[in-house]
C-alpha cells in the first residue's frame, strides 16, 4: 500500500486548516484573542500591522485587516449564526468556563447539540463567530 504522507504519493493529505478572519483593527483583535480566548500572537506583519496569526495548541487563526465594518449592516440580521470558524477539542466545557471567566462575549452558551456535540460560540469584536465543539 502507498503511504499517503510520502512525497509523490497518489493521494494528497491535508495537514491543517487556518481560517482567515477579517478584522478592523489587528492590535485590538490580537488583544481580544489573547486575553479572552487564551491564544498567543504568533506574528503580526506590517507597519501598521495588516496581517497576524494567533495560535493556541493546534488551532491557528489568521487575522486580516479590512477597512470599514467586517460585515454589512444587515448581514447578522439575515445570518445570525453564520460561523467564521469551528475549532474542535476533546472537551468543550473546561474551555467554555475559561473563556466565560475571561469575559468573552458569548453568542451561544455551552449546550449539547441534537447530534451529540457539546458546543459554544464566541463573538469577536468584529462580529466573527467562532464555534468550539467537542
């Protein structure tokens, strides 16, 4: 059998996904993700910064500056639960308690979904919704 992790193998292997979130202020977004969600800033690029990455364990989020509001005025009214990213973890409850204690704005509190996943959703300062799921 061919090892799909070896160069030249017939089947490409996806290693990770790094969602890109649009934010209006890189410094404020980095501060939010580090203070409220426990991420570390891997890098911030530009002067002033227009691109950054935050990391926590195996999760990486790329932050891209955009001018003006990230979402048009009616988007959240039409698409109230549109997610920017979902991050999976072994058990969502300890992280939920951690981010709740840190004052992160919750879009959805911890709950068990009909399909069995335990999820909660955080809203960042620009309206990006991040689901955490176990």
